[in-house]
C-alpha cells in the first residue's frame, strides 16, 4: 500500500499598523503610557490572524465593531491593563492584516467618544 503525504502550507498573516508614529507622538513624555503601547506593539509581532475572531483569540479583551457606511470595521483594544484604548480600522488582505489607527487615549478619553465607527483623531 502506498502512502501519500500531502504538504499543507499555511500562510502566516503579518499584522501591519498604519499611523503608529502618531501613537508614539500621542504618548509624548508619558513613559507609562508609552511602555504600555510598546508592549502592545511587541505582542502584535506574534499574531497570526486569518479572520476577525482571531483578533479576540490574541487579545481577549478586544471588541470587534461592525461599522456600516465606512471603509473599515473597527477593533477596540484595551492596552496597559485596561488603562488605555486603541481603536483601529482593520482589513484582512491576502498576506497581511492591516490596522489603521483611529484613536489612542486613556479609558477616560475613550468614554467621551460618541461613535467608534467615525472617530479619527489623526485625519
């Protein structure tokens, strides 16, 4: 009997983040906030997402928000032990997942947002 081996190649999906420089600039001289976001960025290096639910597997406290009438749905990340928020638009491509930073701030700043689907503090 002949055994046939099938080789399955899994494409890893790199996570790219746009407007990261704005995140760093927003953190400014707040070293605690900066460290929280740098730690978050480091975690992204190990993510392999193929669909939105994979984001939740990597960041259990994140929320996925479906947005009508805008280019991208949103993901809300809790950063630094729930002290900070990062809202990103996201798009799954063939080889990459792209995150577009729309908001970065404290939990208190986040509470002032009326609509996560339209917020874009870096427009």
